[in-house]
C-alpha cells in the first residue's frame, strides 16, 4: 500500500507556538495557544490568510513515511 500527502511544520508562525499540540479536524489544525487555524495540505492560514506554515510533500511506502524538505539558503 502506498500513497502521498503533506505535512506542516510543528511551530505556529505566531510566537513560534507548538502547532503540533493543536487539534486536527479534517484538513485544519488549530494552534492551541491562540486558536489560529491552518490548512494542513497547503499550509495556508485560515484565521489570518497572510500567515502561513511550512508545508512539505510526503510519500508513504510500506511502513515508511518520507518527507521532502527543500533546503533554502
């Protein structure tokens, strides 16, 4: 079984809050500190559209998940 998807950075761009501790509902994760919401497939801000989180492409093969993180200098 294989597939793909996306994942987002674990920190909310607002005050670097722990986004990974937030509630996930469908495609939306909510920051537990200030309730900012982000689409986990695109990284786009829902609460504040100008605020985005890093979004990474993933691939699932067998029991392994790979994440592509593009390095910027």
